[in-house]
C-alpha cells in the first residue's frame, strides 16, 4: 500500500549554483498514500526526491536535506513558495516572491548572507517544481 517516489541522483544547489548530476533514479521511497494526498494531488510520476547542497536556504533547508519536488506544480501555477528552478546550466532551490500586480518575481535565499535576485520576469526562470516536503537526518 505505499506509493513509490523516485529518489534521483541529483543535488540542487542552495548556494551559487551547480551543474546537475546524472539525474538517474537511485532508489524508490515509499510514502503512505493518504499522507501524500494531503500534500499534493500529483501522481507519483510527477514527484521526485532530490538532495539539497549548500547553505543559502538555511535555516529552512540544510545541506543533505531530502526535498520532495512536485513537478506538476511549476510554470503554470507559479506563486510564492520554495521551488527547484533552472537558471542557465544550474539547478537551484530558492524561495520565489511573486509581485501580485506586475507578476515579476524575486528569487530569494533564506540565508541573509546571500543576495536576492529582484524583479525578474517569470520567463527568465525555468521552474522545475514546487518543494512540498523536506526530511533531514537528526544527528
């Protein structure tokens, strides 16, 4: 009765950016279907788990965190939230703040040591999907 979600060999940068890994499946993690349905209506083929690399999204996301990305919730449904996005050749995880009138976006880091990228057009950003859950090791 568990829903399998694919863990990819991929780290998204919470920092200056990185070139993606192989993007190949390395495992499947089972989630309770009722719990998953409370997070999203997306099917398992539209969900992936990836690792966070870097500290620009600290304290919200830390290096080594696993994040669940809903790829059905991206370009067409952009709103404030945390997204995996592609800018040039880098995969990033960042917070987006969408201006309600101009529909321009600010790409933000939660860590104040990193600068924001203000006043971008949505067309400047390739939204891969919305981050809907995170898990981390407690050590």
